[in-house]
C-alpha cells in the first residue's frame, strides 16, 4: 500500500471539515453518473445570488484499467477546453505520469503540464513542469513518513529568471483520530491546523484563528458550524434525501454587523446515478 500523502494533501482532513458543506452566496448543483460503456460524466453549475452570474463545467472520464490509462476531458462555459491523460502503476507500482493540456479557442491560448509522482509507504515525491518555451517553471515536492510523523518540502524554480519562486516546508503528525499540521511558506507565512475526530459523529478542527465542528445526527444528516477571528459565522446542514441525492444548505453570518444585513445563504444539490 502507498499511503504517504502528497504535499498538497498534508492537513487535508482539517481542510475538509473547514470547507466541505459550505457554499456561501450561491446556488449550486453537481451531478455524477456513469454510462454503460464505463464513461463517467460530472456536470456541475453554480449561480451567485447577489449578481446572478453563473458558470458551468462538464467533465468526462474514461479508464482503461488493463493499461493503467485514464482519459479526462473538461469544458466550461468560458469556453476553456482541458484534456488530461494519465498512466499509473505500470512502469512501477506507485508511479503516475500525466499530461495535462488547456486550450482556449477564443484567444488561441494553449498551455500544458507534464506531471510525475511516485508514492510508497514511507515517502512520496513528484514534479510538474509547465510546457512553456520561453522558460518553463519546474515544481517539485517530497514527503517523508515515519511512525506517524510527516515532513514535506515543496519548491518551484523559474528557469527564465533562474531563481526559486516558492520555498515551502511542512511538518505534521497523523494518528487514527488526530492530526496536527504546520507549514512555512517562503519564510514569511506561517500556518497550522489541528484535526480531531472526537467520536464517530463529531469532528473538530482549529486552523488559522478559526474553529469548526461537524456533527452527524444520523447516517443521512449532518450539521456543521465554524467561526473565525473576524467574527464570521458559518452554518451548514447536509441531508441525504435518498441514495444518490444530497441537499446542502449553508449560511454565512457577519457577527460584527448582525443587524446590518449582508449575510449570505446558499443551496446546493449533489446527484449521483
């Protein structure tokens, strides 16, 4: 088993409790379905309640498991087209190679990335390279794991300027029901989070002067709440109406200006067939 997380997944449990189940100031719908031929379709859309502006995305994915290949196509209402081809666990167990391209027909703009990652029980590492003939940017990361402790490093190197543009470190500890994460970005930004699963129904997270909690009323219903040092209070309610149909209601309340208005509410649907 290759269980060591990537650099971007360090502290993910705390981030999920803090972010999932909220969608302030918008109406959102997500749909996931799969055809008989094995093609996965994931359309989604959202509209902002204050401006009325909206956008939509369509993602299709097809896997050829015998060859370790996955083909993904993405299109959005801004007329941006994306194609991703990945090849996994064939050259070596835990090795994944990816080509990711983006094309904007309206402007003719093209971009792409080559990605490689390798994961084992005690480490994971990877690199991304922007396809840019004027001077590609090279991204690299590595995570080491030992008896629950995790140490990570992430960097980016601008070949056109011949200098490091990112230089980030992270340190954490992961147990069955407790996670601690801290990071330093470019020596100027410091952050951290604490995640604890109190019991099967309750999860809490403290991060960047904010606290959040999630409580499962039953197997279909969950409540979530969060507050930060700016006195912004978030409330969320998630209900599984039936298998494959999930409803999410959330609200953002400005605690400092409770009577002044400006609070935000949202409605979301997730459909899976």
